[in-house]
């Protein structure tokens, strides 16, 4: 079915593309949220007294930052199935992306944690706050505020990195682009259209980040 | 298991060379491209501000994979046909040139303007200002960022396995599907990439430690 007039039919591909964009979005959002909590966990591990925990945190960060996302994805998809645990593509993708962004977010959040004045923590101890209360009510809110621009750009990176999940047959935006390309025999238009969707998503996110950080600085 | 790993080592050796060839070429072209783009932007500040912004926005706003498939599968429709390796090098160079240009831009902006004005007052020539004042400081600023970007290029080159470039990831996947062993080949793959990226960051550290002006003073 050779489609001579791709652009004229572009509107009819919209539902498919939107569906793919939605998959890309929820997968990335899930990864970023899980990665945020895992990132805090990894950061607290890295500053813990235990040599074992801090080494484990360092190894995690180094491994996930030193190897391609695609490789991590293949490992989380194929190795469990070799061990008799069949993970659906979307689950493997969510795990791989979460652990990947956790490594990056732990570094970003670490900068935020280190910028908190020591006195605040000491004050919290004086007020008998538990370690956990200090972390969640005193440190984390400030860390998020100071590192928000970096977190937004990490979110954009995760959305872009998520394009490789198309190889383990998750029907994300990239995969929809491939399907359109092979059903219409118009790869240039199909892939460009998918790229435009990515561009739209990342642009919207980056504008939102800018607007929010301007609003936050004005509020002081 | 150990025996299997030893028998697949030679193919990994060949694959590392392909990964290195593709990423080094792309990174060199990307650095040169980024440098030229930034130089043009500095020279024609007004007229190029918009095209430059558009280029960076386009490249940084889309996944590398989508750029690769547009170039490899899409461009033949416009009469531009490339082999998988060529398409990878071209797309990776184009992709990284936007990031490299941004690094050079930030590096140039990191040199305080007052220094150049002071140099001008002292009658130091334009070329000497560039060579003695701007370049060393900009280079010290840029070096760690450049190394980081080269690491990103090496990692993104894994995506070329999707269009069957016989680099590391493609080779490992081939061995996995031929032998039905998963853990060994994938472990070796992780180690190979980790060593490559670690080597780049060590190299950058060595370079900045050895060359006096690259040591950051601040």
C-alpha cells in the first residue's frame, strides 16, 4: 500500500501517534518518579557510614552512567527471561529507565543536599526530629527547589532515552513511527512526524520548567 | 561458561574497534562542527542567532534514534543514500555538534569580559588576546564537558545496532541469539562499554592534570 500523499493523510495517523506519545509519556513519568525516590535512596547510601553501602551506591552510579541505556534495556529484558522470569517489555523498560535515571538523579540531588546549611540539620536534631523526618520535611523540599531546573532537564533526557524501548516492542512514539513508516512506505515523513512529537513534548516540558523556575525565584 | 567467554572475546575485540571508529570519527567531526558553528555564531551574532537557536533546539529536543532513522531510512527519499556506518557517523556528528557548540559557547562566555577590555587597554593584539587570555581559560572550562560529551557519543553509538552496524551492542545481541547464552555476553558488553567510558574520563583527567593552563584555578 504505497501512499502517495502522506501529508494529506497525516491527520489520520494522529490517533496512533498520540497513543504512542502517551505511552512514551507515562513510561518516562513513571521512570522519573521511581528514579527520584531511588535517587534519594542511592544518595543516602553514598553518604552512609557503612563502607559497603557507599561502595554499592558508587558502583550503581558508575555502571548506569558508564553504559548505554540500550544495553541496560536489553539486559533487563533478556536476562530475566533467561532465568525463567518473563518480564513484559513495558515492565523491563520501566525498571531499566528508573534505575538509569536514579543514577543521574542521585548526582543531581546530591548537589542539592550538599547545599543545605549544616545548621539546619543540627537544629532538626535539637528539635528531636528523627532522621527520616529531617530528610523528608527539611532536606527534600529544599533539594527539589534548588535542583528543579536540573531535574526538568533530566526528565527531558529520560523522554529522549525512552525512544530505544521501541526495540523491545513497547509501542511508544518511536515504535509508532516505525509502524507508520512500514505501512505507508514513507519513512522520511513518518519518522519526521514522530520526531516532531518528541520535539513538542520536550519543548513544552522545558518551557514549563522555565516558567516555574521564574515563578519560584520571584516568590523567593 | 568461561570457555564460551574466551571464544567470543575476538568478536568483541573487532566490535570495540567498530564502536571506537564510529564514535571517534563522529566526535572529532562533531567537535570541529561545533567549534565552527560557535565561531560563526560569534562572528555573525545578529543574523545567525535565530538559525543557531533553531538548530540546537531541533537536535537537543529529539532523541538521537529518531535523528538516525530520519537520516538512514528517510533521506534516501530525497536521493541521499548512505551505508549504515556512514549514516551513523553523519547523524552522530550532527547530533553531537549541537552539544559541542553549546559547550564552546558556554566556555567562551565563561571568560570575564573585563579581562578582554583590560587587555585591549594595554594594547594587546586581537590574536594575542585570543591565544593568551581567551583560549586557555575557555579550554580549561570546556575540557571536562567535552570529555563528558565524548562519553555520551560512545554511549549513543550503541543505538546504531538498530540499523545493523556491527558495533558492540549488535555483536553481543548476535552472540546472544546464536548461542542462547545471555549472562556472559551481556556482562562482557557492560564491561566493555564501562571500560571505554572510564578510559575517556581518565584520559581527560590526565590531560588536565598534565597541562598547566588546563588546571582550573578557581
